[in-house]
C-alpha cells in the first residue's frame, strides 16, 4: 500500500469524503431548480462563515482571483495604495496592485516578522492611501495577525482595509462586519475543506460605493455583474457546479461543528504540532503561541536542506508537507493543519518527519514527539 497519500500542506487541504461524494454527483444545469437551491444554500452559509450581512460573491477561480477582483473593483490606475507584507502572500498583494498601475506604497517586513497596526498608522500619516492591502494568515511563515486594529487604523485614515483571508477563514476568528473590514477575500481549498477552484469575497457598503467609481477594467471579476446574477440565483457565468455542491456540504459540516469549536480545534492542532516539533529538538520558525493556528513552520536541522526533507517524505513515505517559499526555500518546512484535520494527522506528520530526519542523518530526539503532541492537544487553550 505504498500509494497511500497524506496531504498535509497549508493548501490545498484534504476534503472530507462527504464533500468528495457531493462533488462526484452528476453534473446538473446551473439554471435549473436543483442547482439554484444549493447555490442559495451555499451563499447563505458563506455569509455565516464570513460573519457578514453583506452578499458574499462566489467565483470560479483560485483565492488569488478574489484578491485580484478586490484590486480591480476598488482601484483606478494612479490611486495611492498601501501594501503591508511579511511573506510570500503579502508580496502577491504588491504584485497584483502593481499590475493595475496603482501608486504603490509598500510597507515590507522581513519574512516571518509580525506586522503591527501602529506601523501602518504611522505610515498612513506620512503618506495617504485609499486602500490598505494586508494578509490575515501569512501561510508562508505561519504568522497570523489580528485584522481588527489594521482595519481601524485604515478607516481612521480614510482608507479601505482589504484582507487576504485565504488560509484563515474558517480556521481562526474573523468577524467581517463587527470588525469593520472593508473587503475579505478567500478561497475554498484551505479551511473550507473543498477541492480547489472557488474564490469568494465580501465587500462592505463603503467598498461597494468605492467600486462604482473605480476605473480599472474588469469583466469576469466584476462585482456588480456577479452580485446582480446572485440576487436572482442566475450566475453571470457557468459556475463550477460540482464544486459548489461540495462547498455547500463542507460549509454545513463547518457550521455543524460550530465556528468557535473549529477555531478551538485549530488552536489545539497548532499547539500539538509545535510541542511535538520542539520535543524532537527542532526550532520553530513560526510564532510559538496560539495565534499560529494555521500552519507550523520549523527550521531543518543544521546541514539538512528542508526541500530535500520534503521530497523524501513525499516520495518514500507518501506524506506531502510544504517546503519553504521564496527566501525561506531550503531552510524551513511547513506542516499545514487547516480544515479537515484532527490530532492523528498531526501525530502522523510528526512521526514521518522524525523518521525522515533520521534517514537523512540528523540527530533528533526519537519517540517523544507524538506523546508530547497528544498531551498538548488535550490542554485547554487559554
Ligand atoms: C493559498 C493562499 C493564497 C492563494 O490562493 P490560490 O488559491 O492559490 O490563488 C493567497 N493567500 C494566502 C494567505 C494563501 O494561503
């Protein structure tokens, strides 16, 4: 059974069998009554997960599509825009914004640093911006920020806050309306436990107002066309109907568990993963606290290339972890624990890392990581 595969990356993530069964149902027509019903259900559930009264726009596409739609619908060429980045996905905001010809101000931290809202406030006092683009959960480093103070300082400076919540929505607390977030962009294939191919986004009344005058060209990603279609359950283009069916089931599962319970589970999974890696003698590169509930990153031991470790795990043991991206390539490896994961997924990942590191000749503490992880999972998060 060498083919058994374990997907333990921070995206895409494993989908529950119930979700895959829904995806595998016969294709139905997107203008027929059966699709309209599940479309309406999925859109309603999305509002619950985003914690918003506003419409959630659903697109066929990846999370980056939702990010691009935010820029296309909010910005005109030459608009002053502030991007806050501290990793690979923050850089993506800068790349997308530049593509649309905005006047980019880039508040750039070293990868792995934790951006601060005070820095953003100071920057906005120096230089005006109409929008502040930032990352809720920086999947490349494991850093999760609290979006609320970022939204506040943006609002005080007259700018819209635009949040990349691709790897955070459904895993860590996010209150779109209560926190006054301008735009929240996400995707299906992380905490929402659905195969890749759906992007979603919500916009505040202020963001909708801004979109009316934004002059960037757009057709497929146009918010208004999508909103209009959704209002009569007549999608403006053919949606990936099978994925919407899967998403609908996944959202029901998430809401049945309860969002608070899901957040709690993710905190405990993160804790178990960190404690297990440390027990082995490894050094974490993601923050060693409960904020880091999405992905845990550790440094490869001295003399070992983390990319090599990841390849060995995949090719010999069927365990797919994520390597370091960008400047962290070769240095760190990442264990994703978002979405359809439980503590036994963590212990499997830890056991495999331990085994592979020994195979690579590293000196690690053997036989303690799994026990330590199970203990840590049982502790009640503070
Ligand atoms: C995965 C991810 C994205 C990109 O999503 P795609 O679906 O690959 O386009 C963007 N931002 C963050 C934080 C992510 O984790």
